């Protein structure tokens, strides 16, 4: 069983983590207010490398060259939307296995 916390912007996500939030996995959409997935990753990286390792990027299609370059250089898992439920569960369960 998992608990889910939803935020709709980079700043809200960073605030939750900085306030001491405890998360096993972070599903991050590439398109969000306040900087999108790239901005979120950059901000989270300042909080420590353990946080960036928990990020799984979700996208309905990355069309900008900066976003394509970013996704090609990070090691994080990427899921193409719409994500089949079985695939989402498989990816999330991998994070629980490493605890």
C-alpha cells in the first residue's frame, strides 16, 4: 500500500520536500508551472542527490530541444503518458524493493 501526495507546481513540490517530507518515489511531469521537470530536478538536486534518484519523469511527449537534451543526460526513469497501470505499478514497486 502506498500513500500518494499530489502537488501541481514545482514550488509546491520543493516546499514539501524542504519541509521534511518523506517520499520513496517522485513522479514528476515534465510540464508543470514554475519550471517543469527540468526546474524541479535542478531545485531538488540542491537538496541532495538522494532526492534526484527518486524522480521518475512522466511526459506526454517532449518536443523542445532543451527538454530532449535534459532527458538524454539524466539517468532517471522516464514514462510516456498515458502510462498503463501495470507499468506504473512495476516502476513504483522497484523503489520499494530498494528500501
